[in-house]
C-alpha cells in the first residue's frame, strides 16, 4: 500500500507520461520533472532512517548490543590481562586461579596492576597465604588485543549487517550530499 501510494504521488508530482509503446522489456515513459527523483530519494532515505530507528529502539536492541559488547570485552580483556601478567613470569597458583585488581595506567606505554597468586597453606594462620606483587604490562599489547576483540565482536552474527552497515551507508550518503 505504501509503495503504490508513493508511486501515484511520484507520477503526479514528476509529470510522468506513459507512452503508447509496450514491448517485452517494458513500456516507455517520460518524466517531465526529473528533479523530483532526487527529492524522492532523500525523502525515502529519511523515512528509512526513521523506521530503522523505531525498529531498533522499540525492542531495546541497542541496550542488548551494549551489554553484549561489555560482556565480550570484559571476558576477552580479563583473559589477556592474566596472560600478560603471569605468562612471562611463568607463575602458577596452586589452585590454578589468578587474580588481579586495580589496573592503572602509569605511563604512555605501561599499565600497572596488583596481581595475586594463591600460595602455600600456612598451618599457623590456618589459611592459604597469597603472594601479592605489582606487575607492569604493555599498553600496546593490551590495546592491540582490545582492538582485535572489537573487530571479532563486530563481525560475529548479524551485528555488522543490522547495526553498523545501515549507519555507515547513511553517513556516506550524507557525506556525498554535502561534500
């Protein structure tokens, strides 16, 4: 119904005249006001953007996408931080558990992190003694890994086609319009 209505409006506004020749490839027509085509495309683009926004805002898709992104990055980044702390030092805890906290940037190319390894059981205290130390890890390695994790996140499933491509195409169309 919307397509038929738009076609009728376009035919009237653009002064479309249908010819009397019909062939296997179609009918002839002439457009009296071809500038209407460009304006129609811009209106269609605006309508599509509005519908795209409505579609994704009603089902809370952006909130779900943000939560998926944060969980993905937290999981991937935590694993990489543990690898950057413990692997070069060839350290292993008795339980196989590794902990870190307070990741802080101390320079342009360095993060400092407080790391913990579960140590040996102390019979006097009646608990496992934790070995704490400060470790410096490379900002470049961590940020390169985060960039890779973002790229992996974008290309999985429908995220690229349903979220990013429509906005990139819109941005490119607007850029072409005004540049």
